[in-house]
């Protein structure tokens, strides 16, 4: 599997499969870093994605840039509990066709408040 095949599966899971990452090639020790939560295993990340995916609406990839096995995507989504559209940069690192790391960068203040209130 190529770098872009793995990345395409990752975003297809967010866009079309409500965050179901079952067919996404993730390393067992996949690391996800974000402003609201971080995970250091594929199992923990898949569990989060299964919860977040169904409530994320209109998820889309606006732009994408590659540098070898590093892919930078500009993405956006809407959440019913958060006003406005969330725009983010996401850095994906792929090794031998397997995603090993994701870092999503955005202002997560409003989402942290919603999570703390138990609304998500």
C-alpha cells in the first residue's frame, strides 16, 4: 500500500464511514496528538474515532500537501454542539504504507468545554 492509499483510507473513514477505522492501516502503536485528546495505540484511537465520527458532520479535505511519507491535510468539519466550522491542519506520517502518527492542529477551546460538560 502506498502512502496516499493509506491516507485515502483514513479520510474515507472520516468522510464516509462515520469514523470506522477498521480498514485503515494503523500501526499498533499509532500515535494521535490533538488539542482535545491524545492516544498512543491504534485501539484507543479507533475507539475515539468510532465515538467522534458519527457526530462530525460535513467532514472534508480542503487541501493536501505531501513530502515523502509526510502528508499535511487542511480539513474541516462541523459538530452540532460547537458553533461554526472547525478548520484544522493535520499531519499524517506513514511508514511502509501504515499510518504511524497523526497530529491535528486547531483551536480546541470550545470543543474542550463541550466535552467537559459531557455534551459529546
